[in-house]
């Protein structure tokens, strides 16, 4: 707030100064073209993957299930336990490096084609355009009076939005609770948490894709803010060529166009932009790299007999120095890109090797601290241990347990451990050594647990044996 200015003679009258741009609803015009086709390809691919995956069956269970109650993650034939959180960390590292790599190569490809905000906004806008009409019809409808037709169209649109949002929320929960259990529990048998997360995700989907839209990309998404540090002059971005386009101006029939650039100032690049920016003003952080402006501009160039590419994917250096395609490619394959690529490939190979050679058996050995050591009737010394055995295969297994590390060491009355598929069990074992076979204090011993069906399924765990 400030007091008075040149246009306000009353210096005591307050004038309001806003630090935030007033939101204006963006009416996006439909566009067809190569980049739009690819964007819809990714919409279909991501949504088919998201909505259909919970319905896939593997070994008589849901193929992909992050079962929080059982604390097991099922990914087709792979069963991961909480102890496998290492792979979650690797997944995050791979995602981060992939993001850095793709951004350094071609800007915000993820934002423009695979980001859930972009995908669901596209779907919601498609529903809106099919019910309310094209851009002009939507603008006219919103400005018009509140009629029965307007109410019915708005209700139909929001009903479909809400239905899609609820189904999206239900699908998300189906990744954490078996989908068949969720269906059997509908409509009143769902737990409180299942209801909460279904409505929570559905609500945000409805709000962000239906109402906020570009504001999420402009004000809420952190990626839009730090993308600049991952760009450099050799990053492919959507760019307007001012040398070709300026000075811009409309083409009139039989009029002299000498001195005008290729841009006819039609405004289509602005009308089709989902974030409402004018790409002719240069690179802007709001640009999500969707390519809609390219699809709008190229047909205009065709109509006026000019070459395509007034708006195109290129680099700052290529635009400034007039690089050809081979030179652009040569600058894209720079040390930074090669380093990201090598690191990403190495991490993926190491992870694949780790998963391929992973022993599907986990054992935790905990010595019973309530009894440090005790003397048996025959004079031997005993220690008690709790073994937590986890069968990470989906087949029943029978394990033999042995112990070594001290002369004469043996298990007292140890029977084979039998576990069902993806099951864990805690067993108590008594380890006995002859008197005098080890010095006083702690001695290192080893538990060997091996599956009877496969000698390769075996682990060796270290523990300490206490002598009085």
C-alpha cells in the first residue's frame, strides 16, 4: 500500500499495490500436429499403465502390489521386504539422474508429456471441449447468463470430472490394498484410511486438473523453479526465431509485405499454450515444452509459403550461431550429457545385477539377552538365539540350520524350518558347546541356513557366543 501518486491529487488516499498477478482463466484452443499426437500417445500409455496394472495377475495374486499391511512389495515375480529399502533409494537415484539427463538434453520433456499434472489436465480439457464446445464456445458460455443449458453443461462436465477423479483415487489405493478386496468392500466396507486416501487423491486430481491447471506449473511445481540450473546454451528447448519472425505483422491481400518477418502475428501460439505464455517473448520458466505452439505455427507457415520452424526445438547456441542439424547434435553430446548417461547406465546395470544375484532368503540373528549363557546338565555351555527367517520366494521352502565357529559346537534339538511362500517366521534355537572349548567372553560363531530344494539359496550370519 502506498499514499498518493501523480494521478491521485489526494496524497492521503491509499493506493493498493498488488504483488501477484490476477489470475485469468486460460481458454486453450484445440490443435493438431506431430507434437500433439505424441503428447496424446503418452497420455494413453501412462493411463493404460496406471489404470490396468492393478488388474494384472501373477502367481494367483496381484502382479504389482505394495501391500502395507503385510509389509511386502510384489512386483511380478519379485517380492521385496522392508529390509530391501535399498532398492527404493536406488530407484530414487535413477529417477533423479534420468531427470537431470533428459532435462539437460531437451528441457522439460517430462513436464510436457508424462507429468501427471499435464496428463490429467489434457484429459479434463478434452472432456470440457467435448461437452462445452471449442474455445470460442467455452468463452461465450462462461460470459453468458446463467441459463438452464449452461447449468446442464456445467453439471455434466463436473460429473464426469468427479467420476474420473474418484476412479483415479480408487486405482491409486488399489496399488496398496488388493483391488479384489477393495471391490468386495464397496461401498460401505472400506476402511477409514482407504476412504481417506481415495477421496484425498480424487480431490486433488479434481482441483488441480480441473481448476488450477497451469497455476500448478507456474506457482506450485518446484521443478519449474530449479529447471534453469539444469539448462545450458546447448539444451534443446522450444524457441521462437526472432531473426526470421521480426518485425511481425499481418499479411493483407495485395499489400506490400517487404520488410516484414515471417511471423504474421496471428496469436495462435498463445491461444494453444496450456500455460498461456507468448513463446515469442523468449524462454520462460512457465513453458512446459509440450510443443503445441510448434503445431500451431507450422501450418501457418505452410499457408503463407514460408519454411516451417519459425517456432521449433533448438538450442540457444544453434539459434545464435546458425548451426545445422549435425552441429546441433554434436553440441548435444557434450561431456555433461555423457557423464550423466554413463552414471545412469552403471547404476542400472549394478541394480539389475544385484536383483539377479539376490538370494531369496533373509535371516536376522538376535541373541536372547535375558539369558547370557547357561550351563546344561551335562556341563556344556548354552546360548539362546532368536532367528527371524524370511522366505522371499513365492514357493514353500524347507531350511536346514547349522552352526560352526567353535570346536564341538552344535544345535540342541534343531528341526528344519518350514516356511510358506513369501512368509517369515521366528524360531528359537539353543547353541551348545563343550566346556573349555573356547575362552571366556565372546567368541564369533556362524549360523548357516540353506534351502533343501536349492543349495544356492543359503545365507551365513555371524553372531557372538558368550562363555562364562
